[in-house]
C-alpha cells in the first residue's frame, strides 16, 4: 500500500470530486448525485466555453454547491488578442460580482509560457474568487516553470492531464506536480479521462481533487425531426442528441471515493 492510499484509508482526507457541466440541468444532476463542485461551461464540442449570463443567473439560483464557471471566450489556443482579453476581464468581473465561489481561466503567450502580465491582471480582478488555471497548462512549454509561476500568482489549483491526451497517460508528470506542491502551492486537480476504473491510480500518487465530465449522450425529446437540414457545419453531428452528466456515474465515483476515505476498522 502506498503512503497516499494509506493516508486516505486512515480517513485523513477526502478527495474532492468536481464535475464538468455544460448546462444547469447537468449541474443539478451532478449535485443531486453527490458532486462536491461544478465547473460550469457551454460549448462541449469546443472543450468548454464561457456560459451565458442566463446560465450563470440560473446556476446561482438553482445550485447550492460551489460553482466555478469557465471563462474562455472562444475555442482553439489560449493566446488571446486584445478583444479576447477584454472579454475575459469583463466576464470575470461579472462572475465575481454575482457571488460565485471561483472561476476557471488560463492564458498563454505566443511562446507557450504563462502570460504573466495578463494573469496578474486576472488575479487582481478576481478578488476573492478561487482561481483555477485550466488545461492551458497542458499546452505550456515547461510545466515545472509554469507551476512555480502559478504558485507565485497564488492560483488556487491547476486542472491538468499531465500534458497528455488523458490524465492516466499523464500520471508521471501529475506525480511530479503533486510532489512539488505537497507543502505549499496550487492544488493539482487531475482531469481528462478520469473514471471509476482509474480513480485508484490518481489516489495512489496523492491527487486530492478529481475532475470528470461523467457524461453520456442523451436523445432529443423531439418527436418531429426535419430531415436534410442541419444547423451545424459538421453535417455528421447528430443534432437530435446532446451531451449530459450521467448521475449514476457521478454516484459511483463519489461512493468509491467515500469508501477509500473510510477509516480502517481496528482489530479487537
């Protein structure tokens, strides 16, 4: 048994489960199923974009667990022009003023390093918001230098797959990041491909927070379906289906984490 697993089994800490939700409906499902925190987004096909003001307002009204909206004005890379950056700052200020618990954001420069001047502005605007630096981290040139820079900025956590396509493939870097932050620095939150089947691997290296979409595709409720017309540039996309959180998967993940954190029974 590794030291990390032993610590969890002795009940010294409970791993936080954050669920990525692309609608308020999904956030409600995730909360009911036991999620600890919501990352609220739109634009699932783009990897997560800033939710609308209407979605933000509804989330504040309907969701009681912490909600951290993502602020990402477009898909693609994380190197933003002046208009993009102005939008990011305005969105963060609005999210701050609406009373959310945190925000998820990340900016790189043209050379693939953390854009420090802009991140300093973001940290200043964020105020009391807990700032998560998202998977822009996985696109940066030097993750250990980036880690130190984000620590100096007092970023609350880093969402990362260990600079691999999924977090299981990135276990080696994730382990190094955890070791580098075991005494101080941002929380390392593993995300991308986190499932019940591989949770143990992340616990083994000392990960304290996990991020998962726990999703599935659900069919449209429409009975009439117009053939031959699509609203999407990709004609192969099924527009009579949408992505949503699977509450049963969230429950399974949460139950597994609770089992791992339960104190071991003592011998008589």
